[in-house]
């Protein structure tokens, strides 16, 4: 639950940001960014519940199938798995982990961005986790399995609903939210329909990748978590 103390902390944080004059453009904080060289690797830490789509997202970003995706209920996420890739001449390292603390230890250069995968309802627990760990500024909420991800109006409607939802509203206002859909491409073909389905799913993944990396290009400017 969101305690009064937490809400106070949240409010203080918001006040501080407003005093600093940081504006909230399209959900992204713009502030005095410390620009780093292009060679500096940007670490992306993917966190979120089991089955939310962390491995799928890691594969989509790094154009691979090395992260094991599973529709089964038992977690397939290894405690820590990483892969490097490049986008528009910038190097990234994507890391999937269950434990945020471990992720930090494995990345000496620090974390450029935390990708918090949310595949359904944005709960108070998620908001509390983000506040408790003081990661509001470094977090992008990646809403996976969002069928209408290509439709700007639908994404905007969802965002507006979240911004009106009580104690999680402030978090939503200050974290960026990106909508994607990364449907499975590891289906065992039974017929022609499956072949078509996978073709289409690949296209959706490519589109999701572009949306997310365009966003990361603007927010990962050497702003590190630690
Ligand atoms: N339709 C759809 N399915 C997804 C999406 N992301 C993941 N999945 C599927 O959801 C299941 C769990 O995904 P996985 O990446 O293994 O979750 P993890 O436990 O968080 O690593 C797999 O069957 C994925 O193919 C998505 O954005 N859309
Ligand atoms: Mg996984």
C-alpha cells in the first residue's frame, strides 16, 4: 500500500522537480543531462514480473533469440542474462534480471535506463517499488502486450486514465511510458496460418523495437543511476 510517508516523499520529489524547472515533455524529464561519448555503452536493465515479457523485449531489442521466452507459468528467466547490440551507431547492453541489485553490480558503467515491464494493470505495488528504489528519473515503463500500440490515440487514452488514478498518478506523470507489442515468434508451425502469424508477429516486434529505441535515444544521454 501507499503509506502517507511515501505519498509525502512522492510529493516532495515532485515539488523539487518543479522548483528545478524541469519540464515534462511527453512524459520525459528533461534536465541538465551529462552528455557522454558515443562509445560509452548504455546499459538497459529490464525488470518486471515473470511472464510480463522481459525476455521477449530483450530479444526484440538485441535482435536475437538468446533470451528464452516462455508461455509456461514457471519462470525461465535466469537470474542474470545480457547481450550487447548497436542502434544508430550507439552501443547498448540489454540485461534481463530478477534482481535489480545484482544488475547494478554487474554493470560498472552504471545503468542508463531501467525498463520496467508491465503487461497489465499498473498497480500501486509497482509505483511503490519505483519510489522506494528512487528510480523514477531513470525508469521507462514498457507496457507490453498492448494490441493497439500503433494507435497513438489509444496509447494516449491509456496514459490519461493512469494519470487520473490516485496515488500512482504522479509516478505515471514523471516516468515515461512506452507501448509495445512483442508477440511470440517461436511458435511451432502446425499450418500455413501459423507461418503467416509469425511473419506478422515479426513485423510487430520490429515496429516495437523502433518505437522503444527512438525513445531511448532521447532519454539515455549518459544519465546514470549510480
Ligand atoms: N502478444 C504478446 N505476447 C508477449 C509479449 N511479450 C511477451 N509475450 C509472450 O508472453 C510470454 C512470456 O514472455 P517472457 O518474455 O518469457 O516473460 P518474462 O518471464 O518476463 O521473461 C511468452 O510466451 C511471450 O512470447 C507481447 O508484447 N505481446
Ligand atoms: Mg525471462
